[in-house]
């Protein structure tokens, strides 16, 4: 992470205000390097992958340089897929939210021309689209580039792979000569280098280098999951892993509190840790984790720097880190004091390509994390329920409770199984999910390898429900067993009147 703050980078005040509102704490490394160069008007060649924060790396400075009051296309972004175009357009909309009368228009194939033409007529300062459709509009004259100030090629190597490179070059050739250009690509195949040489002048080159460092004593796992199912996946991981204490990394301050609230509602002893807390509050949170008052901390990179708590058995990367350096720092929060630790990384389909870089940098392959099957999970919950029940076999109040229920049974001619069943149903009504009645839902499997896409008919987002174990490296089962047998995490059932020391987590 860079030491410069967003406020020190010299962004337009409205853009800075929007970034502050989103809750980013610090510029990511690619942002710290790209923003000054683009603000200075330079061309830029960035070797960066999705997940590094590259969208903001170009969007923030380019938005800072345009005249927001002119409602003509001033920034054009070319993206390989419809899905990425939409995401980039959404990011621009967020970062431009403090401008008045500002429009960002996504344009992609497969959608009707008419709404796109209407949008273009209405006027938009930023156009983000796939090359084919963009070229169609240029040829039809519905898109004009006279006021264009900047052009970005996002995921250039993907556009090459998908056969769009001729369209890209045709568009590049139509951009005004004085237009600022930026090219981002995860890799630099010769054709992309050639495009860079032809269309970028004295470009600033930005590359996030990472030293290779071995991550010892930490077993590393990866679980590919759709973004909208991340919370479900996390809930299951927390249910099945034999966790003593865990740290979960997210990207924004807002997300630390949001996720902490969600996990707290699911019965976990959890606290957020971000730059929003003052020094004293942060120290208190860490102290709570050390003393076992909290078991889980949801943290941003900045807040968790240097955190040293030996009972952390698990690091969960809920959001991927910006670079391998940050990854290594994160996973280093476990495996302290000579112990072993486990790191689990959630990746969305868009972030998969990042994995290879990570494996190279840490010099260790990641194993596929396997969530338990719904049948296994149900069995586990049943065992847990049973062991919680047995935990009351010697409870002080058991005799009184039995005689009360005996009387009820006798008066109503019920057998004890029925009474017990009715009690359990009562418990379930009071706290839905406390009885393992339903078979849990299977989370959809995401392939770890990018699916093949063809030029026209391909799945635009490149998402695919791959076969189970779409990972190349199979590896042993990714979990540490279903929580150490009955009783889940080997913790004794609670004393006192509650059915367990900890409320059973609600079913995901
Ligand atoms: P990208 O690599 O552009 O796809 O960005 C990946 C994710 O990182 C997006 O969800 C962004 O909202 C988020 N992001 C970008 N920059 C920052 C930052 N400086 N701090 C926190 N999150 C960020």
C-alpha cells in the first residue's frame, strides 16, 4: 500500500469527495503510481490485473481532467466483455457522483441499438463499451469523438484473445491525435506491445512488481465463488472450519461494519477493524480478540497491519488483495508464534487470472477449497444438535424439567418423544435454523479456469458454472474436517440455560 493519501494525489475535489464517500482508505499501489502520471496528462501503460484497483487508477485522474459541464463523449473506455463494460461504467458513475448532469453510457453488442443511440443523443461524458459495438456507432456516425480527451484500453490482452484487436486498432485510429491514452493489460503479448508502441507516446509504465516470497506454515486455499454468493460461502466456511480466531479481510471501511453486522446476526462474536476507529478503539478490538471476547475481526489492510495475535488460526480473504505483497501481509496474520495457519481466498470469476500471479509470487500452489456437500453439512448439523442436547444430560434443572414434562405428557396422553418434538419445534420457532431440518442448499460451483469465449456468441461475462472441481490442481480436500466432530469446533456445550455456549449459526 502506498503511503500517499487520496487527498494528496491532486484529484478534482468532486472526485475526491466521491472516493471518500465510497470509503476507500488508501490508494492501491497501481493507483498511487498511475494517478499522478495520468493527472499530468501522460500516456500510460499499465501491467495490472483485475482486483488491483485499476479501474479507479484510470477513472479518478481522467475524470479529474475533463470539463464535466460539457455533455459530449470525453472519455472512451474499451473493454472486452459486456460484463466488464457494465462494471467499469458503474465504477465511473460512482466516482462521478458529485458532478452535476453527468452521464456514463455503457455500450455493448447484443443490446438494441435504439436505447444506445438515445443515450448518445442525450449526451454522455463517458462511454464504456465493447469494441465491435463501439465501432458500429462510429461508422454510423451516432458516436462522435471530436471532444474526446482520453481513451482507455482495459484488459487489452483479453480483447486480443477474443479477436477484437482489429476493431480496437480501427477505433484507436479514429481518436484525435492529442487524446490521452492508457492501456491496461495483465500480460504483454507482442501484438499488445505493438499497439502500445504505435499509439502511446512516451508512456509512463506502471507495473506492480512483487518479490517471490514463500509463505511458510500456512496452508493456502482458494474458493471461486460468484460475488453475490460470497456471504453464503463465508457463512459455511465459518461453520465447518475449526476456527479459534479468524481475521477476514475486506476492501473498504464500510464493508468492515456491514459484514460484521451480518456475521453478528448469525451468532458470531465479531468486530470491525478499520481506519474509522481511533487508536484506542483499535487497541481495544485487538485486545478483545486476544482475550477471546471476540473470535472474528473484519479488517481492512491498513487497520490490520502488524496485527499479532497468536490465536488467529484462519485468515479469510473475503475480497482479493490488490497485489501479492498485500496478500503476503494478510496471510502472515496467521501462523504466528511457530503455529500453523490456514488461509482461504474467495475469488470471483473475474478475478481468477490473478491466481496464477499469486501462486508464482508466493512460490506455492493453492489448493481448491471444497465446501461440504449439502448431505455432509446436514449430517454435521445433526451431530452438532445431538451433542448440544447431550450437553444438558447433567444439567441441574433436568430433573425438574423432566417431572414437569412427565405431568404434561400424562395429562395429555402424549409420549415423551412427542413432547420432546414439540419442545424442539418451539425452539425452532423462537430461533429459525436452530433445528437441522432442511437439507442445506448447494452453492453453485464456479470454474477456476477462465471459460473459452468466442467472438460473437460467447458468454459475455465469461462466467460459467464449470464442472465440480474445475480446478486444475485438485489437491486434498480443502477443509480441516467438519469442525472436529460432534460439537462443531470441539467447544463444550454451554453451561446455564442456553442450548449451547454459542448460538448455532443460522443456516446459509
Ligand atoms: P478493479 O481492479 O478495478 O476491478 O477493482 C477491484 C475492487 O477494488 C473494486 O471493487 C473497487 O471498488 C475496489 N477498490 C478500488 N480501489 C480501492 C481502494 N483504494 N480501496 C479499497 N477498495 C478499492
